C-alpha cells in the first residue's frame, strides 16, 4: 500500500521543517493531530511507513517508532519541484456542494491552482472567512488522500471582469485560458493544437506557463460572459456530446490536460 501522507500545520513548529536538524535517522515527535489520525484512524503501528509534508514540496519519509508516544524516524527527505506547466481551475460557485466536489477531484488529478469565481448565474455566494476555509479544508484533505506534497494554491474569489483580466494576461505571458461551454462550436480536439504549442514553448525556454480551465455554474455561463472572455483571448470548447455537471466538467478537462502535457504515462 502507498504510504499515507500527512500535512504539517504551517502555523505550528512541532516539526521544524526548515531546520538543519532534518537528516536520515532523526527521531521526531508527530504533531498531536497527525498522531491521532495516523494511530487511531489509520491504525499505523511500529515500523509502518508514513510521509510528512509542508504542502509546499517538502517530503519527509519516515517509519513509526513508537505509536503510543507518536515518535517516528526519518528515512529520507527531499523536495518535489512544481511542474513547468501549471494547471489552474477557475471554478464557478455552485450550489449543493458541486463546486467543492469539483475542487476535491481536481486536487486528486493534480491541479496546481484553484480560483473561485462568482459567475453571473452563480446561486451560491462566496463568504470570506467561511467559504474559503471550507475550500481550503477540501484541498488539504484531497492532497493527503492523493499522496501529494503540494497543496493547490487557493486564490481569492474573482468576478467575471477579473476573469477577462486573466485572459488578457494569459495572452501576454503565453498562457492559455480554456472555457468549457455546452454551446461551443469547437471540440476538445480542435484546441489540442494550442495545448501542444504551449507544451513545446515550455520545452524550448523552460519558462513556467499556466493552462486555465474555466467552468461555469449550474445555469451555465452567460452569453455576455462568453463574449467578453473570447474577446480577451480565451478559447471556448465543448468536451463532448454529453453535458457534464459543474462538479465533473473541470476534473474531466484536467484529466485530458494532464495526459496532454505528459503528467500521465
């Protein structure tokens, strides 16, 4: 079984992740919340393997020494770099938790950044201090579940006008914005050439680039929003004949993108 990953709380110094103390053979005491999860929920025992991460690339591989006291021995450590081609999901707020389902699955697939979007037809409303906390919890839980060591960045909630600005910046910096829309005349196959060109440019110059996927709410993206996004340089396509829910469209597109940019074999 793949060893479980536990995220360290950046606000506590139970494990000094930036300290020179880290080395193979170092005995550390697990933070209380990790010890409870590892021992009580996952039933890890002496000698079982686990990984600790700060959510920003650090990966500490360890084995449990004493479950009762919560001590573990570091076996090896290192940092996982971020990919050159970053994947970003711009997810419209949706009711009944469909937006949270989308970012959960997107994290498991490998999204690098999530931008909440208060679309014209979004019924759900963004509440600072409440919605962002829920979304961050979803991202962190999905990161641990999928054994990742990078938690996707959660950006501030944006308006449709701010997405227009994102589209314009993408044109300047060589990024790509893909808008998923059920009435689009172009298919996913039609935009694969643009994805391939972006990948080739990354290979040539090594400069990081971002592919953004825009997903609307249950009522869809309005005609005015679509027009403004396209005028600002975005490309619009439909994934297939079947129309997907707001919770599924983004993850499906991200899966196709992951394969296209070489993340999946």
